[in-house]
C-alpha cells in the first residue's frame, strides 16, 4: 500500500475532506423538487492534491480501484473512482479555471456501497481540495451542483441533489433542511435527547440503478397527469387519488413524504419524529416499493428494541442501510441488540453508527 509521502514524494499542496450522509426523512423527494432532512456521517473521505511533474493526472486510492493515470489534456479516466474525480476536474475547467496535471490521493473510512453517499463525499472532497489548491471562487451550493453534475455526466448515475448538498453543507450535530427546487437550506436541531443508529443490511443494492430510473419516470408521468411541474406542487394529498394505480401509490408516497419533512422541520418531539420515520419506511415499502425483505426485517428488529423511537431504510433502497432514532445514551446497546436479532438468520449486517472505538482506530489513511 502506497503512503501519501511516497505518492507525493513529500507533502501534498492541498488537503480537504467531506462526509457522507444519512437521510432522516424525505426519501425520493429530491428529484420531485421536494424537501429532505439529512445529517452528515462521522465517516469522511479525504482528498490530497499536488501538481504532477508530467502531463498526466495520477489518482490513487487503496480502498477503491488502486491507480489511475491518464493524459491531463485529452485523456479520460476509466469507469471507477477515477471518473468521479475526473468529472470534478473537467467541470471546474469548464468554468474557465486552468487545472494543471495533478496527483490525487484518496483516503476514506466511509463504507462504499452501503448507501451513505461515498460518491458524493468523494466529489465534494475533490472540489474542496481543487478550490484550495487553485484558489478560485466557488460557494458551497454551487460546489454541490458541480458535484452532482460530475456524478450524472461522468459516473452516469442519474441522481438528485440531496447527497451532494448534504455532503457539502451538513454537519453531524444538526439536520439540514433542503428545498430541492430553490436549494434554500437551513440547519435544524436534531430531536432533543436522541442519537442515531445506522446499520448496513449487508445486502448489495443490485436493482437500485434501474429501479431508481423507473421510479423517476413514474413520478414524471404522475406530474404530467396532474398538470403540475413536479410532485412537490401537489399540496393536497387527496388529488393523487384520481391517478391510476401504481402512479397513485408513487405520488402518494412523495406528497406525504414532503409533508412529513415539513412537519419535522418545524421542530417536533423525539417521539413524533420517530413516528414520522416509521410512516416514511412503511410508505417506501408499500407505496413506493423500494424496500426489500431484509431491510424490512432490520427495521422491524430495530423498532422492537427498547430505546428506539423509529426506524426506516435510508437512501435509494433495494439494499444498503437503515437509520433509527434512539434515546440518548442507548444507541450502542440498542444497535447491538437489533443487529444480533437480524444476523441470526445468517445475515451479514454491521453497525455503521454509532462508530465503534474499533472503527475509530481503523480511521487510517488507506
Ligand atoms: C439516492 C440519490 C439521491 C436521492 C436518494 C433517494 O441517494 O442519489 O439523489 O434521490 O437516492 O432519496
């Protein structure tokens, strides 16, 4: 494994990091111009940069694909972690900034493929490091927009804006209320005396990409039939009942999920917040149909655990992680209890938050 000192032949010229995100409420609402409430993960991705002494870009990541080298002018990175970094570089160049050939060293303790937006963290950390090295003007919202473009155009994932906004603007202590249409955002206090539990179901998100695009298309069709620009514009939930089945259930999820976020963002009790999370999961399972049996089992195990106030899948679904709201001081114990119930049937779940002391020790450059 290459060390940063060996890779750079000394110290890097710029170093930045960015977190992943856990969405607490507002799932599949961003591409419907709606609302959401993510928080940052304690796990982060770091990007170190220096000018290269040849005409090539050189990217290195021990945890991801290893080495990537290509011509800074005219070359391109193969698909993999390099395409996210290349996307950020090319999009910064497109704003008129001259980017020299670079050496880029990536380290992360964010799990990849668990649905905590490790790709958004890589994009945001790369853009922060580029901004630091080249000293150009770029505010944090614009940065999130460029990061999202990098994901769509270079990694070919047709995502909304939530993950990049969260990675660019969230902290670990507060939720970030985001309006996906206007990109207005504000920090909102976490429900009082609570902690989060995030558990990876161990199920790969195999169907996620194709089903995600299918859901987006269904929402667009529902908007067309209702004569609105986006489902965010439907403020009376009764209106969706006129739609044919499937579209009706998809639209109902989005419209009610927006209302849940708006209620939670006003500040509700921890108990009420937990109920809203439960309602969100049930809606994602029954109306939006993006859950899988393993996520439902994990959510049920969490809900049955003392101290847990509410639990749901987080992110796009079809595998990945769950998030639960728990009374303060009880998260480690509750997470262990729910995990051992879930893992009884040979499942490979693992706790991502709270980060164990062992996990903290593992937080080494890789
Ligand atoms: C993925 C996408 C986000 C969002 C969520 C679902 O994480 O990247 O833009 O649509 O799914 O809420």
